[in-house]
C-alpha cells in the first residue's frame, strides 16, 4: 500500500556523499571554536558550510603546564557540539573521527599519548553515550615534536536523534613520560583553514536515507 499512497516529502539534506546501495548518507562535521560573549564555544558544524572558508577563533587546545608522570593521565578533555536537530534522524553505520594532535617531548626520555573519542546524543540536557573508541599510543623519544593525529572508527546501530537533540563529540587526550625534569605537552588541533589535513578535527556521521 505504501507504493500506492506514499508518505509526505522528505526534508532536503545535503550529504557529503551517499551509499545508495546501503541507504546511507554521510555528513562530515568540522570542529572549530566560535568564540562568543561568554568565551570559547567549541562546535561541530557541517563541513560543507565552513571548510577552508571560516577561521576558528583559536585553532588548538594545549594542556597547561609542563606535564610529567610515569602513569597515563588525562590532560585534555574537550566537547564539540552540533546545533540542535530540527527533525528526527537515524544514525546507522560506522562513525569515523579524525583527530588533529601533536605531542611534544622535552628531554631524553620517551613521551606517549593516546586519544579517547566519545560520541553522545544529548537530549533535554542529558548526554547518553552512543559510541566510543580508543587509539593506540603515539610516542616520541628525545626532545621534539611528532604528529600524533589519529583516525578512529566505531559502529553506531540505529540510534534515533530526535528533533531538539544534538550530538556531542568528546575528545580526551591521555599522556605520560618520565619524571621531572623531563616533561611533555599535547596540542589538540581544530583549524578549518588547514589544507594539509593534519590540523583539523573531523567527524563523519552515517545517516539512514529513507528510500
């Protein structure tokens, strides 16, 4: 009967690309800082709207001070929020998160860091975890910098995002090195104007397409 009496028109949505065989449309979200009257406002905005056109107010977050310790400790914890959804959407498939990150080691020892990515659905102010992934560590021996950027993949199955909800990408950075005077620091990067793709933080969300 549905073919004889089709439903109403579907909302028009711009996807970065679509997999019609699997009825999945992918939207790329760009992390950036939209500074406002109350300070930093870390956001996720559709990549097609701002890629290489809008500058982030600040392009990175660095863990404060010179950090050391032989056990892994969380040194950065940042949330990036989408705008509020205006109609229901269904996430189904593999979410891909690319995190821009730098590790600096000072001294002859070895510094290490890794990333934990958490994706939340936020409804009525309450976050609910819908997916997570942890990277392998990156290390740097001796004074200097190393690109510690990561790409992480995790599955989200049939998660309904209702009108009024929003998504939150939470990025944790964990690190360690030998005792003082050696130390390390990490830099989480989110620069939409970066053309090398090493200084950007992106999240690719798979949405079910009604066909």
